[in-house]
């Protein structure tokens, strides 16, 4: 651990920030005081990294050489220079918060067993934990949905909630926002985001890493933030610098303004497609240009939110007047906003579009005229597969025809017009390919944006007035990201029209977007399953990977909230809104899309009159007071947690079993079997346990053996604090494609020595019991999607020693390293197929066992038992990652360091 140098290397630039009326706000490390002309050309996002390095420079964890690398960004970033970064705070939601608190509790136990002070284990930076991922849409289309779903949420999750409540008092520096308050990223935007910190008289920019990849939403507020694995977040909490490659920055210039009727969601889907095509993985994207003034803060946050979908680390919007106005709107005090503006102006981090702009240098440049954006959706299986609204019908028919893939379902021509009639609670109903069975206004991406939420209300109002009604078998839901949304929907009078169309509020939190859709009506489920119908979900979320939203919706489209309402009314995605009517109105006339679609002016008028600062103040003043169900939870006050061996929710993890003060050192891999053989685009949704627990799965068997009824299985996410359940749910996705199974889809693999087809967990345990190591073969973009710590913890518990892939998603690769798994990349132009690897071989990875002989990015030879040999790149990217590998992972590294001090 760092021993702070007695004298700060940059004490000479510590400068006072005066208040306008006398006195001072505090002191700050002044970038202008460095008198270095290179700083004026730096992107704003890089200036935040620079300030952090200067402030935290102790010439141990952060050195003056690191500071120089950042100042010289224009020359060092193309060379992939490594820098340390210490974010100002950490953001957790409950699904990732539980395992983080479990690990902290287990680390306290490990410290005690090593004879050290257990209370040394405490977050060293502020940790904000928002409980938002537990809402299941069990009850929908009911005025009592919120209370009913909340009661079910508490009955299922009482033990987890109690554990988190214990953590909030046992650990210092941890704020827990109770369930029912909203979605983590919206709460972060509206309430938690500081923009500028003032800690012990030192001012510095807010920056945050979060255990959900959509942490990037806060970039819309000018706060640098992005998603990391739970493992990295835990290390950051414990004072470790994050090791990162100094990123390239793509400058994205926005000009013009959106046409009437085109909204933020259309823009974000367009931006996502442009950036995905440009290639921005591992880079920052920084938005600038005269079009910025026309973009509301909420629109910016919507674009920033989807950074993971376009692949960037951040989509950053520097602070300007629009940001300050939003801070005032959301109830931040005038004095706080004045302090923020004064600090950012003084430290050259504020953009004033009324002043001439200094040309900043970017790694590459893009430009978009906002006037060119058109109404859009994305799907049916990936967020970056944008479809212009006018092309939806033809695209849908192409998807039915195409062979199975990201844009194909391979439905035979003679089956495409099949209509399935069924009885829905005594009334005749029918569905066909493309029928919408889930229509959900959900997800922080859109529910934080008043213009699209009120736009949805206006669509519902116009539809009600014209006599259109959503069919009762469509599962409609509205899950706002904060209580503020309800206040302005009620103020505007539009909530009653949403209710009439079945969009009752179901709860405040993440729902359909993360698979918390709840069950479909049994009659609908049977009609889909028994007739192999390609049913559709339309949701205002950010993720639509197959198998994520609901097991029975094979087509899933991302759309704006107003479009969600429009498609719910149409009842199908197989419609051309320009030419075909949505339905028949009360006067017998055909009603078209244009009849119910609001203009930009109509929406702006309602936003102006309905979204008021007091709504934010009132909502967030009440937030920390909790709710009656939360306040009634009683928890012990001990600093060490009393593990309940019978608990199926919270279980002491085995990571620190038999841990000693000496690190285990690096290891080579000898004669390993291949556990799984994958192609391209295996996402963390495929790897990590997510969604519901299948009745025949190893996890279900484990729970039933412990007396848990099937109705009480809950989701994998809710059981993230139990490693036994999570190990069994790793690679348990029903849509996973494993080459061993020759076209069959599902969570099984071949046990190579016997040729038996087993659940992945059962095969892994058989290898483990025989003392045999395993590896995974994979294609490109292995581990893309949301950051999930269990996508790395799970494979480690299954005994996986290495993953050999064409390429890795950034966060997932670092998570594998954090859990002591070796990431290897095939050389360019090579993969398992081109090398003739079937996965039936045994693999030896010739890695030196002496740490001094291993370098980041070195070549490593892999040999097989049938005489093949190939070279891979070792993807330990930094010296710090090698240190983690030496210790068997990041957490043992932290414990040993803390125990020695």
C-alpha cells in the first residue's frame, strides 16, 4: 500500500478559489498554474484524468511520470500508455452491491484470520449503493401494481435487503438508497452526482466508476464515469488505483437541430450505429459543436447512457450552461451550482459557447447534422442494429426469411402468415409472428428524459380520445427511474391516459430491460410455445440480446417510450406506420400513426409546464428516509457478519480459503481440457447467471435440495450473494451456442474424456474432482455486454484457468484478470477454426512460473496433445495486472497489502 510522501509533488499549484462575496470555497490543484500549452489542447475528458493524477500524486501509486504521460496525451495515447486513475467515488446497484458487500465481509473475516485488524476493510472513497434491480413485473395493468410488486419484492428479497442494511451501518463511507426509490443511473443523475467535490477544503471534479455498464449516463452531466467489473470497483473502494490504458478520444461534432417529431431515442440509436461503425471500443467519445446548445441535459444523458452499446468507455458532454440549468432544476442549491461553475471555469473545465472556442485535439473526428436524424428502432436482437421506422415492415419480413442469426429467424414462407387463435380469460384472442406481447416503458436510458416520457403520455391521450385501446393480452408496464417521473406525469394529467392504455406504474427500478418482465399470461405463453410463434417485445431499454427480455419473446426491439405506446396499440411490429392504420377509432374511421404522434412543440409545452424543481427536491428529501417496509427491517450491529450456513441468498465465498500471507505466484496450464468452444459475440448475458432460474438446471436442483419451492427460486441476480447458486448458473443461458453441441442451443457441453453431454456445471465439477484444468476457446468480442463480476467469478469457481479468444470486451478482460484467469488472444487472422482446433484436444499454456520472466502483452506458446502449436498474445496489459495474477487475484492482493500495514 502507498505510504504517502511527506511533501506533495504539486503543492506549488495548490490555489485558493475565492467566493464572489469574500472568503474562499476551498483550494484546488490548478491546471492553468502549470503553464503548459499542451493542456489547452487536451479534450475535457482527459483533463479530468489529469487533475486526478496531480491530486493523488504520491510518487508511489501515482507518479510525476504518470502526470507527464497525461499532459502529453496527444503523443502518448496512440502508444497505449498505461496510467493509474483514482475515481472520486464508486456507484453500486443491489445486484452487484450484494456480492461487493459479501466480499468486503469475507475480507474482514480473512483479515481477522491473518491476525490483522478486520476493521481496516472499509471503503476509502464514497460508495453510493442504490437498490433498484429487484422489481419483477409480477403485477401489471393494475392501479395497485406498485404496492403489490413492492410487497412481493420485499418478501423475496428480505434477507438480501437486510444484509445491505447491515452493510450500510457496518462499513464507513457507504450510502444505501432503499428499494422503491428509482433506477441507480437516474438517481445518480438527479441526486447523487456531485459534479464537483469539496472534501476537507480541497475542490476536485466528481468522477465515478460503477458496477453497471450504464454508469456512463452520468457523462451527460459532465461527470466522468463508466462501468467496471465488481472486482475492479471493490479494489477502487479499497484505495487501489485503477490501472487503465490512456484512451484515444473521438471528437463528435453535433450541428443543427432535431426535426419536429424526432426525439432523443431516435438520436441515440443513430449515434450508436455511427459510433459502432467507426469503432470506439476502449475510447472516450467527447461531444462538442453548436448543436450542443439545442440538446437538453436529459437528451445528452440518453446518448451517454448507451456508451456500452456503441462500445465506448465514455460518451462525454463537458459542463456548460445547459448543465448548470439542469442542476438548478433538479434541486441543487444556488450556492453549490455557483461553486461548481467557479471551480470548473478556474480550472479550464467549463465550456462557454458564448466565448471563442480553443481548438482541441482529438484522435479522430465525426460529425452529425441533427436535422438528418429520422425516427428509428433497433433490433430484433442487438442494440446497434438500427432500423428506420419507415423500413420496419420490410425489415421484419426480411428477418422472418433470413437464416437464423442476429437479423434472422428462418421461418418457412408457408408458416409466416399463420394466425394462432386462443382464449384469453373468456374472450377470443389471436397472435401471429411479430405480435407484440410485451410493451414496456422502462430503463434509465429513457425514463430520465421528461420529453420522451411526456411524449408517451401524449400518444396515450390522443389514442384514448380517438377510441383506440391496447389489446388486453399485451403485457404493458411503466417503470419510472425515479419518483419525479410520477410527479410530472400526474401534474400534466397524462398518467390517467397511460393507465387507460394499460401502462400503469409497476414500480421504480430496472424491470424489462434486465429480464424482470415477470410471467406472461399462461394462455399467451401456451399460444407462443405450442405454435413456435416469433413473438415480439417493444421496450424503451438499451439491451435486447436474445433470451434477455423474456424467454418467449424472440424478437425484441428498442424504441422510444412514445413508440412503445404506438406499437402496443398496433399489437404488431409487422406494420408500415406510414401506409397502414394502427386501428379503428370510435367513429369507425381508420386511425393512423400521424394522428396520435405529438409534435416537438406540443411535447416542449408540456415539459415546460409540468417538470418543476420542487418535484426533485421533494422526491430526494424523502429518499434517504426509506419506506415503511425498509425501516421495519432489523439488522445486527456487529462489524463481522454472522454467516448463516442455511442461507440460499448470502453465502461466505471460498476465495480466501486457506489463504496465507505469501502469494501463490504465477502458474502454467498443463494438459487442460476445453470446457466450452464458442464462436463470436459471446456476451456476459451468455456467461453470467441472469434472469430466471430454469426448473431443470443445476441451480434449481441445489435450491430444491435445500427446501426452496420453485415459486421462491427468484432470479439469479437476486442470489448474486451466494456463490453456490451463481457457479451453477454460469453458462446456463438457454440461447448459448457451444460448438461442441453441433447446432443445438442451450446450457450443456460435452465432457471430452467420456463424450457425455452434461450441464456445464456438472462437466466442470467432474473435471475438477479429477484434478483436471479447463480452458475456454472463443471468437471475437468475448464478454461484450454489461459488466458482470460473475462472468469472471463463475468461470473461476468452475475451474477455468484461461480463455483463448480472438478479442475481449474491455471490462470483461480486466475482470478475468481480477479473478486470476489468464486471458490470451489468438494472433491476427487466426482463430480456433483456422488453426484446426476442435476443442477435443488437451491444451498446455507455456507461461513462466517466475514472475520476473512475464511481461504485459508478451507472446505465449500454446501446444496441444495432438502436436499442434500456436502463439497467443498474453492479455495482462499492465504491471499491476501481473501483480494481481501473482497474488491469485485482485482481492487477495488487497488483503495482503492491508494486512502488512
